[in-house]
C-alpha cells in the first residue's frame, strides 16, 4: 500500500520521504488539489516496472508490424487474383538491369 501525501508535505519533508522510499521500500503518491500527479518508488520497483514495460512494448510493436504485413500480403494476393508474387531477388535483378540499360543509353 502506498502512502499518499500532498505537494506541500512532499516539499516540506522531502528528505524524510526520500529516505522512506530509498531505504524502507515505501511507495508514495503525491497529490495536487486532491488528485494524484506522481509517485515515488525505490530503484528496485523502478527496475521491475521498466523490465515489465519494455518487452511488452516491443512485443506489441512486433505484433502490430506482423499484422500490417499480413494485411499487405492479403491485399497483394487479392490484387493479383491469388497469383503468387514473383521472387524478390529476381525482381531486384530486373530493376537493376533496367537502370543499367537506361544509364548506357545516355
């Protein structure tokens, strides 16, 4: 359970609250006008929070990217009426040959 203090208490007794958080593992919610605006947590709590949030965000980004790729593949298949896409290596080779040919004509 977190202690809840107001901004004036936080300013007035900052060193005391800092010691409680840093050395006793307390968590403190600071309120302004009766609304929570921030929380003080120890470094161990912060490390746990960061460890939980970073992989989760990366995982969400990866899943979103995969979903976009799936949508793009489905759209391409529909546009090509189910015909498979040409090999990308072959396509790149043809594009390079076309550019080389255009450069030779100049």
